[in-house]
């Protein structure tokens, strides 16, 4: 896991100023790769890299790395979990390697197959390859978007990096606010790609690649759209066969994610996802330590995960460490959290403290259960959203009901302090609308008070209108539609991005065995069979030894932190106003809205 950066100079003539720009970018990402820093300057290109050594710890694997005659040179962030199989096949064709790294395998594949090799990769990745012969830069990103890469066109060429803040550190991109990014943040609680909160900085979309020629960015090309896995005909197999497919597919993914030349740990909560991963990692022969975070405010409550996680650790013979976090520590860490947060988000604080605890134990790699709810239908949304849309569709066809419903919902919203009720008639008639209403942080009608009328209209328009960033999933059924939405919006734009910045701020590689394109391909045809807890039950039964009863029958709480309590303390930073927080909005009562404004205050200083 690393940080990558570069500058493709339009004129072809690299100056000292161009080199300095890349140096500043890699310096801003030092935490992503404290083990080594590398830089290479060629005709029309500067490449920079920060290394967190996980595979082939020898200096021979330092990047930027060249291949063969030096035509291709790469900077790579991520892991290719099937690199040893790919390497063996290449060696059978006569390819000779000089390192034991996945980076060299990736580079050798590209030299032979170009972008066609992307479909052969299993892993999380964002990488850039410079072709010295054609003077072209190639950028690519994994199907789920686990790893990020951002780029910006400037008058002198194209800069790219693993983080938005690194691009700003180059001093080649002005920190001008992007209304679409800000509107997306206020609507969703995270910034939907390809937007960022800085004008002219874009994320390369998940599952896409692009080329830069003569300082000009070509249109991104989609090479893997994960939405297709929820489309087409559903498959019917027996419950026993389905359980076996789940067992084999998850076990295969967990084993693949254990590839490392350093010790591996696991985030161990009180839930099924992390517990099943821990159990199957032990089945694969791994010796893990489980790290659990607990909070003073949750002591004695159902939200306290320490005792249940301890039972899981005992069941699988894991070393176990419990880390207590207090409100005082949260307040002390707020400046560091907001500095590490690469794009505004209302989430990620939980992963920050979990990653901090793992790093304190001396680990560089941790397994996470993120993505389990999206794949195995663990959220209430899998039940609620299709039901709401079905009811809304019926009500919407009743003559004359809309005006009455709008008036009633508006009155209830005002009386109960629940603004989403006012939007119920507008969004409840389609599944996508119902999903937006459930996930929304603020509503489109509230944006003018947050951003000003002009910015709000501009932002909403650039996002796509009344249902911002939402398109029809074309999935096979309602459950599959929700799975596609949760995976391509909430998981991609929030959970995975937050996992990246929060873990990398502690020089920690976070791996996601339940967010894996190969696993999705194997199980997506059966998604509708996972609703109502059936999927989680199958996951819990996948290890050779079933999870403890305390985990199986524990009410779902999620990996939460006591933000409501923390934000109510006297010493926590108060909600202020920025150029994006205008007058006219009622004081926020939900902690997520209050924290969003704190985040916006901090982010407005740089974007």
C-alpha cells in the first residue's frame, strides 16, 4: 500500500519546478508510505512514490519501477492478490523477474497485453504507467474503487495523485470550490465520484482506465462495471448448495487476502462479518491478532462490542487486544482526523480509531469486514426500500392524492422536526428515490441555505438533477437493486474511501475480503436469497467452526462510535459558519448533520 503521484508535462520538457511539484505531493502523503520515497524524471514525465513495504521488503522493489528495456515505468498503490499465479504463468512463457513483488508482475503483464490485462487482476489497485516510446501516461483503478487516484489538467500538463490534498500540495491546482462536490457531500454525507470538492480535480471512476497524451486527458474508459453482476436472470439452486458456494467463495477470498510478507491482523468487532473473516483466516492457517475498539460511553450497553469480540477470539484461538477510546481522545484527535480526511465525509472516525489501535500494536496489514452488509443484505434498507417504493407506487397512482399527501407530510415534518418527511411524496414512488431518501443527509431543498442559491442550483444540475448521482440499476429484483445501490454509492463513495484515508493516516494497509470482484461474480446471482438474515447466517456458518451464539443472535448495531454524545460535550468544537454555510437553516439536531457542518468548516479552508 502506497501513495502515488506524477506530472505529465505537456511541453515534454521537465523543469525543476515540475519536479518540486511532485516532491511536494509525495511529502504530503508521507504517512501512506513511510518505508521509502522514490522519484523518477523522464522526457515529459515526473513520477513519485511513497512505499509501505508489504510484499518483497527488499529495496529492489522500490518504485518507480522500470520494466525490461525501460520503456515502461510504474507507480502502484494497492495489492494484486493473485500475482503469484500470474507470475508463474508468465515465467512459463519465458519472462524473467528480478523481484518478488506484485508490482513487477503488474508491469510485465502491461508490457505484454496493455489494458487487456486488467481483467486478469484480483486485488485493489490504482496505478500509473508511463510509456517512454509513445509518451503516454496510463492510469487505472480497480472495479470496486477500493483504491483512489485523482487527476487535474493544468496549463502545463496533467498532475495525478492518490489524494486530493496531495494535488493541492503541488501548487498547480487552485483550491476553488466545486459546487457539485459540495452538493454531493451535503446530500449524501460523502462526495460522489468523479467529483471532488475542488474544481478541476476529478476521481478516475472505479473500474475505469484513461490515457494522457501530450498533456491532454482522454475520456475514461470503463473496463469493469460491477453493476452488471446484479443484472440478468437469477439462479436457482438448493439451500445446501448455496451455503457451500458461499463457504467456498468467501474462503477463497479470505485466503487470497492473506498474501503478505509481514504479519496480518484483523479488526474484530462483535459482528458476523469480521468474526467470519477471522474464523476462515484461521482455517487457512493464519496466526492473527484481533483488535477491538470500545468506547467509554457504550459500557454496559448493547453497542459495547468487547465481550462479544472476546468470545469470537476465544472460539478461534486468536490473540486479542481491546483498545478503549474516550471523548477526550476524540477531541484531541479532531485536528489530525480532519487533516487526514482527504475529502469531506461524515464517517471514518470509527476506522480512524480502529486503525490507530492496530498501528499501535505494530501491524502494517489489517483485514476488515467492510462490505459484508452490502453483499449479504445486512442493512434494513434491503427490506425497507423495496417496500417503500412498492407502497409509494400504489399511492402515487391514486387520483388527487398527491396534493393532500404533500400537505400532510409537510405539516408532520415541521411539527416533528423530521425534514425528510416533507420529501416523502417526491421520492417514495421509485426504488432509487426511496433509497436516496433513506440515505440522504440533507435534502435538495435545504441546499440553498447551506451553499447559497446559485451554488446549490449549479451543484444539483452538475450532479444530475432531482435524483443526484442516481441512475436506474436495471437489476433483476428489488433486493439486487438495493445491493447495487449500496455498493456503488454508500460503499464506494463513503466506506471504502474513508477506510483508505483513515487507515493510511496510520501507515496501515486495510484489506477487504468481502469487497472483491471475484467474490461478487460468484455470489451476485443469488443475492435475493440473502435477504432476511439468510445471507449473514450462511456467512456465519462458513468457518469450519461456527461463530459463537453471542454473535449469531446479537442485534445488529454496526461499527459505530458515540458521536452524538461526543458532539454534545461542552468542549467539542462548535458548529460555525463558512462561505458554504448560509443563513436560513434550522439548527441541526441529528449528530450526522452537526458533524457534517464541522467537517465542512474544516474543509472549506482548503477547498
